């Protein structure tokens, strides 16, 4: 069950920030949308790898 989005502050290098800004611009997204998109893709990739190896996907081990 999803709730309202939560605000989170993070520290990143100026180089990474500039790269993210350029990626967001190329993809016609806001910085927030670009970061969220990339995190979701990473999460999906981790879950998919877990399924391929037979290991529980992220969060599955916590559900009993």
C-alpha cells in the first residue's frame, strides 16, 4: 500500500548532480522524476535478478 510521497534530502557529488540534470533534460523529466525513475528501475532489476537466482526479491523475506 503506497502512501503520499515522502521528502528526502541526499548529498551527491556535483558531477553526479550535473549528470542527473542532463539525463532529466534529455528525458524531458524533472530532476525528481528522473531520480525516482532510476531508483524504480534499479529496484525492479534487483527483484528480477533475485527471481532468476532463486533468492527472495527485495522485501519478500520480510513477508511471512
